[in-house]
C-alpha cells in the first residue's frame, strides 16, 4: 500500500505520497486527501516527487482531492511531478487543471 | 510468474485481481533490464498503456467467477508489443472515447491508452478477450 507523509508548511497541508499511485492505492490516498481537507486548512499541496508511477485511477484521486478542496472553499496544488506523472497529465489534458509546480515552495509561493 | 530472455517474449499469468498490477510492473522492469536501449519516453508511454489495460482486466473482467489473464511482451528493433488474453466476460469497448469532463474522477483510462501508444486492438475469440498494444520505437 501507499505511504503518505503529512506535514504542515506555511499554513498549508503538504502530502507526500510515495510509491505507485494506482487503482490499488488510490482509494487510500483519497481518504488521506479527505482528512487533509477536513483539517480546515484551505490549501493542500501534493508533493509527487516520490510517486514512481501513476495510472488513471491515481489521477482520479488527485481530481477528487481538488474537488474536495474547492468544495471546502480551498484549493489543491501539485508539486514536483516526475516525468511519468507529467506524461499522464499531458495525455489527459489535466495539466491545465492540475498545473504542476516545480517544488512545494513554488506551489506555496503567491498563493 | 515472470520470465524474460532476449529471444522470446517475456510473460506472466495471474489471477485478474488488482494485486496482479504489481506483477505487471515487475515484468515491465525485467523487460527494460533486458532491453536497455528502449528510450525512457517509450518506456513511460508503453507502461502507461499496459497498466491501464491490466487494470481494466483486473477490475472489469469478472462476472463473479475467478478470471485468469496472460500477458506477453515483446521488444523488436521497431516495436514494443504487449498481448493480453483473459477468460473474463466480453468487454464493451466504446467506439470512440468522447471528451471526459475535466473534473471527472474516472473514465480516462482507455482514451489515455489510445493516446499513449500507436496500436490498441481488442477482439473476442473462443470465449477469450484479446488485447494487443503496440508502440513504435522512437
């Protein structure tokens, strides 16, 4: 299963999942996103540097997280996407909705 | 069960359940080890397609009874090819994958597969589903 480090930085929740984000691990990751949004922090950053592979189910979990954050009056950003994750975002045109920031620091800057 | 030699396709046979995806990743890793000349871009795109089809088989092929699938991967100088076969129920493949709402949480797998590689073929024969995925090497 997927491991997710959860931290707080500059008032935002920063989630750092590691391993493969696929249909096996996507449901658990959604639960972690839900918990992060439920903390009441308006901003959530998903640090993707340790995601070695993401499939369409993993992408679906990120979209779910974005929706949860916005429904709660906040927002979600992604950072440090690997080449594989960037390819998935481009193939699905979701890089327009989930624009990858180079780093967590960049994602938090000017937010 | 995984195996690979330069002369014949690498393959696996597994129960069509989500944990089989881990074996698919291992099989692909062994293929890349045997064929280090495949470019990182080709690996990424081919792996995306193979894992989507494997995931589809693992989640949609069973009608209650156990389903088994096989996967064979072959690398030639021009092409990387995957062939799946499973004894699950017939798959209804949409004629064309229309645009998906950008905030939809599912429904992107097949469209993404089609965009990632050059050939995605499905047919049903002798009560088996057959998928063929191929990517021209760059």
